[in-house]
C-alpha cells in the first residue's frame, strides 16, 4: 500500500520535473525509422537527386533576366486569410510536400507586415486599404487614411481623407478594371478597390441605417460601386452579394429577398447606366458571354458557396470567373488592373474548417494558373498575396505523405493530436467524461466541415498577426523582395505599370541603365 503510494508520488514528481526541464528525448523524440511510403519517388533516397535539383535552381536564378518592361496589365490575387501555414498545408493537401501550388512557381517573393495603424492584428478592411490604396489604416475602415476612425461618418465624407486604389489610378490611364471574388462584391477586400468608408459593415443602405447614420450622407458600399469615383468605372464585377443590390421587397432569380431599404434596384440601374452592359447570375450565362464591355455577375444572394459545397452547374469556380474577366478586360488597348480574391479561405478558418480552407486555397491556386495561362509574362505583372494570417498551425512528426487532415502524432496522454490545430476558435473540445483530453478518433473528423481543435474556445477563430507572403511574376516582379510594409505593395505595382502619383518606371529613364551597370 505504502509502496504504491510512494511510487505514485515518484511518478508524479517525474512528470512534474519533466515539465520543467525537457529531456533531449522530449525535444527530439526517438521516432522509429520508417521507410518512405511507396508513393514517394525512390530517387529522393539518393543524394544526387537533391544536388541535381539544387543545381537546376541555381542555374535558373543565376541566368534569369530582369524583366524591366512596363506592365501593361496588373493582376492582384488576394488569398483572404491565406497564412503561410495555410499555403504549406494546401500544397501537401493538393499533391504532397514536394509539389508546388501554381503561384509557388513565381520567381520572386517577399514578406508583408499586416498590422493595422491601431491594432496589432489586422482585419480585411484596413489591409485592403494597405495593399490596394497604399496607405495603412485603422481596423474596420476601407479606402480612407488613418485620419478616419471606424464608424466616423463625417470623416469619411471628407475627400481629403480618401485613399485611392491602384484601380482608380489605372482608370485615369484609360485602363480597364475588374473585380472577381467568392465573397459578396461589397465585402471588405473587394470594397478596397472602389469604396471609401469608415465602416466595412455598411454594405447596403439598411446596414448604414442600422447604425443610425444617414445613407444620403455616408453612402453604402453597393451604392459606391455604382456611383463612386472608382466604382462607377469598374468594367467587370464577379462575385456574390445580390441582396445588397436589391430592395427588400424584391426577390432575386433564386427567390431570395433583397436587403435594401431605399427601394433602388442597383442591378437594373447598373445595366441601364452603361453602354454595352450585361448582368449575369449563373455559370451558363457567364460562360456564354459574348462581345460585351461591362459585366456585372452576381452568383449568390450572399457569399458564393464554398467550392466543396458548390453546385457546379449553377455557380462558376473562381478560375472560371477569372478567365471570363481576363477575356473581357484584355479587349482594351491600354491594359487593365484586375483584382481577384479567394475570399473564403478566411471564412473557413474562422469556422476552424481546415479541410475547407485548404480546398479554397487550392481553388485559388487554380485561378492563378488560369491567369498565368491567359497572359504573357512579358507585359503582365501578377502579384499573389494575403491580407492577414490565421491561427492554424502545422505540427507533429508524421511520416511523408501522411494525410495532412489527420494526425501528427500521439500526445503524452496517449491520445492522438491533429497535424493542423488552431490557437482559438469553435473547434475547442471539452474533455471527455473521464476527464481526459477529447478522443478525436471518436469524431467524424473526415467530414467536410469538421472543426479542428483549438486551445481556447471562441465562436469565431481569430486572425493571426504573423507576416504573410507575396509572390510575383512579370514586369518588375524582382522588386517584390525583403520584408515590406503591406502598403508598399500597390506602390510597387504602380511603379511597374506607370500609374499613380508616385515614382514610376516610366519616369525614371535611367533606371534600366543603372540596373545593367549593377549586373
Ligand atoms: C478634411 O480633412 C482634412 C485632413 O484630415 C482637415 O484638415 C480638414 O479640416 C477637413 N475638412 C473638413 C471640412 O472637415
Ligand atoms: Zn476574417
């Protein structure tokens, strides 16, 4: 009896000690030697394979000419909430550790610092202001400088406080402009292209009224897309969010009521206000588009569905929308600026739905591949980035090609843990009835919408404060390097495409010479 008690005390003391001072074994577990799974290329087991690969990369980098053409076209791809662990995990989900997503093949990368002027961790509004308008802003505000705080209606009407997007400056150079997103087209990221608002939630006049403000004074985002200084000139708009455009007593083509209180049908108005304009609301109509200059495509009354839930006969993929947009915008002589957002990576993460987040990232990569296939690296700058990170981590010592959505190992409590985990969010699991950590193997963890585990419970998982990546290809892509403030991104795109009020490649005739001398 006594002996047992002493043993128990000793055992607890051992666990206690181990918690304070990790042994080398704990830090670097003596995992069993495992053979590579049969689907791993056997050549990987030879040194020459890795040396040859590395040498190819050296050759490629050392001989790659700098592209100093003026960028006729600029396409900005934004993976909302696409943190670096999201990219890595999506790569594994898509094809394995050794593969690359389309944009990972781009030759230049940078890191982007995403914090807001007034917050450590950003949202999609202040970041859209940074990566589209070139100004860091306050959390929740879009297309206005840091002089404007959230909900300040009078400040947002003062045009001195406007931050103009690269779309605005591209329009001044007679370039066509377009927006493609899987969110409502009035959501924070796409709104960065055309809106000036002190509150990202003011998407319809009803949203403005709900906050006791006057939509006649502080125009809602949908109205700004029709009539705003930039919105009125956008040629192509593809995404979701019909409700923000329709009166609350009018049903859309799928029987959903609108959200507007002012009785204005903005869809009809958009088409009637423009020459050569068409409205489409489903995939067939999108794919059948003929010779038309302006197209409004709204493929959902709210956000578009996640790709894994999508009715692919009715709703286009992000890649299909991107292709259609590029075809229309390419008809202009002076080039175009196109913004494409994989919007729902972020929303899936908020729900701790890692499987959906990775799938949305793969869809985003497909849209980028579609743009690569339709454009010429000689005259089109493609930049791929994210607005902010999320809390999903990627860990454990799983063997090669292990299913990224399964288990990374076994905890010291004898129970498995997932490779992907969140710091907080709705995937938090209460302990099992016996008091031990929840046994995940009892869950339907292969379900599409399974919520991955979190340390702290929270209705919606939060954004992350870590830097995000930037990938670039085309004219002046080599300027996208180093660790930069997020608001530098549109300044670099403007430099490359010779738009805006700042320093551009066209102004600096000596530039090419200087670069050559340096080489
Ligand atoms: C507009 O904003 C600028 C800069 O923030 C400020 O100097 C000016 O007084 C404002 N104008 C009005 C009418 O409030
Ligand atoms: Zn978010």
